[in-house]
């Protein structure tokens, strides 16, 4: 990898999906860090996260959608009201959230946790 910021940005914007998945890593809460002995993990639909920064600070909710194209999360309860009255999700960057509860239904995710920990 290059140290040049322009090449770092280019790599991020042109990254394939399997690399974007890793870039969507989120820090784990203190309790989860102790239990699994890992610091961060890629976020996925169904995880419960706590918003740490921004207008929705200290709000907790389930991840409803993960947008790999724009590096954004859509969280249940983090929404804004449009002028016509509709509620729409407010996107949150993964660096601004912390994983509080993991969705462990997937066998591949369990293997990833074991591999990292």
C-alpha cells in the first residue's frame, strides 16, 4: 500500500466488495472484547450497535442495512422525519458506532471470531 493520501482514497473508492466488508469494521464494547478477546469486527445486519458520535449519540438499535457502496449503516431508531411526514433512516458511518450485541446465527461469523481471537 502507498502512503500517499490520494492513492489511499483511490484504493478506498475502487475497493471490491470483499475488501469493503473489512473496511466496515466496528469496535466492540468492553464486555465483548473481554469475552471474545478481539478489538473489532465487521458489522452486519442484525447486530446491535451504540451510536457514539453525531446527532444520534448514545442511541442503541439494530442494524437494518449495511451499505457497502457508500460505507454507511442504517440503524433502527436512527431516523429523521422528512417535510412530507415520512420517516427515513439516517445513515451512520461505522467508525461512529460500537458493537454491543453480535448476531451469531451464521457459522462463518463464528469461525471468523475464533480465527481472530
